[in-house]
């Protein structure tokens, strides 16, 4: 009986240690996931775009859907935007040309930005590099007409001097339409130009209001 007692007692101790260790790990993982904040866009968020051809520019705007900004809370008082993730999508069928409504049909012409299956224009960040105070380089994947390419944008933060974090962000940059096989001049006017219209400029300002911030809690192990 004494021998059995000596064997069982250590097994009970080991079992208690394993259970306690598992609980601590689970609690730590859950706490880490709780620090993820997701800021979702307001309704009717817009994005501004334009193409330049010759001495003229065609500015237009579209409606942004499912804009998300993921921020990881930090306990070291560091800048939480250093590890931000940005994603959004735009329906090219919502494009409207500014100050020239008659050109809206042109910018929505099938084959230009509107694909065969009406695919959304999407973007999802992959890497963020801090360039300076409230200034970031955001690399990511952009899909136009279902074709995904690597792109690079810059994000600038706007904030009051007393604020610890930017209250709004401005994403801007340019992409080469030829990367997606888009010959703007040929699609719009019927023939390619010797000085092609190949650059699409993008600019979008969006707020980062604290009242829209929600904590996303994931189960431990996810």
C-alpha cells in the first residue's frame, strides 16, 4: 500500500502542473488576441483617383466597401500604427468623374476597371515600414479585374499635437495600369498612344475614431 501511495502522489502532482501550465498558456494567448483592435469604415467612405493623359487629368471617385484598419495595442507606450494592417475594396461601377459627369460612362467602360465578372478592386497590406513621425510605407496586394499585383502606398497620419496617435490617416500613391494589362488609351479612344496613359493615382482619407474601435477576441490557439 505504501508503494502504491508513493507512485500515485507524484502522478497527481505532475497532472496538476500540466493543467496549471495549460491554463496559463491559454490565458496568455487570449490576452494577446484581445489586444487586436479593428476599426471599420463608416458608410459612404470614398476614394479619390485620377489618370493623367497629355495635359489633361481625369479625376474620379468611388465608394469604398469593407475598409478595415487592424491595430495591435501596445503596453510599452510605443506607436500602435507601426504594426497596422489595412484592407479595403472598391466597386468600379460606383466610379463618378468629378466636374464632368458625361465622362462617367467612359471611366466605367467594361475592360477598363470593370472586369468580365464585375470584380471589385481590392487591397490588403502585407508589410508596413515606419518612414518617420506619422509617415509609413505600406506594401500590399492590389487586385483589379481579378488580377493581383504587388503595390506600394504611403500613409500619413494627421493628429493634434497633444494626441498620442493619429485621429485620421491619408493613404496615397500610384500604380502602373500596364501591370494589369490595361491600355487606357486603347480602351477609351480605340488606339494606343505614343505617350501612354499608364499611371493611376490614388488618395483616400479616413478617420480613426475611438468610438468605432471594437476589440476582437479570438479563442486561444487561433
